[in-house]
């Protein structure tokens, strides 16, 4: 009976509730436990390296099973922090569980979410995909920050687990299918878009992580951090839907990618000159607005190059994580020498390079 009302995006909304409302708040927890920024960045890089190895060794994805395992791995990541050891020693296992859970969940979820996408509505569907996280992010960080301050790490973890358990219940109603693959197939399947996908993965994660850590130069309280994240997330997604419709109508993706890339680069480089919370928040709000517009277009480039079958999403996942590992590893090296502000300049340069690579690959030669 309930099955006819079930929507696959509910699973993403629940996952993003935990991601935005609980996992994002834990950066404050690690910093308060005297863990350096570069160590956090390096731990994330190692988590993505583990994900690359994991996908390379895995030979199939089964939707219900692997989404279930993904939720459980995130649950284990949270439980790891309750172990009686210093946060320094728990950081890397936490990151490995957290990132592995994300990969196990999103790879089969993406296949299910996009499997019935109309060719003429691809960017609109991608916009909905990104908007789910943005909308959830309006309330979740505020809630998570309050819970952490009010009830501590234990109460915080228990509530996050309860949210995940709701997701476990809904997974029962998802479509069950198994998609087999060979390593050789996923390494060559998106030929022509591999460099773009690696840049996409790196830019998506590195910019958000750097912004979160930069905020922690000025904010040391979980509730204050959650409030700032929620205020930033209030940026409307209406404009991104409008851009998606215009882009689909005129088939001029590249003409939107150029200005949004350069605006992203400008904001990233501007962080180099910021030394107070007010201007940091102003830049983050600007970047969030640009991101709402840019993420669907940037992520959709692969679908304009390759059909959106199961092997495409698996291949995409391995190259996204290769890009994340490489760029995060480089950023960790820079931040190790105390050059956090300079790392924003590097990311800004990567945003400038991104549309140049897209043009060089001639993905939109026919579309445009």
C-alpha cells in the first residue's frame, strides 16, 4: 500500500539531513579537539583513495543492498567517535566509514534517480537532485548544532542514528536491481570526459571543505556554526531552476559554464584577502548562490557526453573520487605549511581551468 506513495528522492533527503545536520557540524568537534586543518583535509583525501580502491575491487552494485550498507557505514562512522580514544586517532577511521558510506549509497541511488530522465529535461532533473541537499541544508545544520550543544556528542549521535533508521525503513520500498561491471569497462567508459569528471569531483568537495574550515577561524561553537550554515542555505533555488530551463531550451550549456566558472574563481580568490567573519559570510553567500546555479550544469556535462546508463554512474564515481583524492592531497600539503588562504587561490585557478578543459574536449561542439 505504502509502496505507491514512495519516492526515491526521500532516501537522498534523509541522507542529506544527516550530512548537513550532523556530519558537517563534526568539523567543529575535530577542531575543538586540536586537530589541524591539514590533518582533516588529508584524512578526507585518504577516505576518497579508499573509495577508489573499493570501487576498483567491487564487481557489482545492488541497489537495495548497497544503499542499506551505505546508511549503515555512515552509522558506524558516527559510532566510531564514541570509542574511548582521542579524536586524533578516530579521524581517519571515521572518514573512511563516512566516505565509503556515501559511495555505497549514492552510486546505486544515482542510477535509480536518473534512470527515467527525459533527454530534454536532464539539467532540470540534475537541478532537482542538487536542490534536495540545498533545501534540507536550511534546517538541518541549525538542528544539528543545537542538539550537539544541548545534549553533547552522545545525544547528537543517537539522533543522527534515528534519522538513518528511518532511511533504512524506506529502502525496503526502492527498486531492487543488480548492475555488474568490470574494472576495464568503468575506466574507459567515459573516455573524453574523465578529466572533466575528476575536476568536477575535486572542485565540488574541496571548495565546500575549505569554506567550512575557513569559518572555523572565527567560530568555535557547534550551534553558531550550524546557524551560519543554515543562514547561508536560505539562498533560494528558484534561480537554478530558471537557469536549467533556459539551458535546456537553448542548448547553450557552455555559455553558462564560462561566466559561472569565472565568478566561482573570483569568489575563491577573494578569500585570500578576508580576515573577519562578516566578509567571510558575504563571500560564502555569494559562492553558495553561484554553486546553486553551477552544480547542476557542471555535473550534467557527463550526461551530455555519455548516455546515463548504470555503467556511466559507476565510472563517474571512480573518476570523481580520483579527482577528490588528488586535489585534496595537494591542498593538504599546502595547508600543512599554514597556507590556508593560498589554497583558495589554487582552487580559484582550477575553476578557471575547468571551462577551458570543457571547450578543449569539444563536448558541446554539436550542441552549441
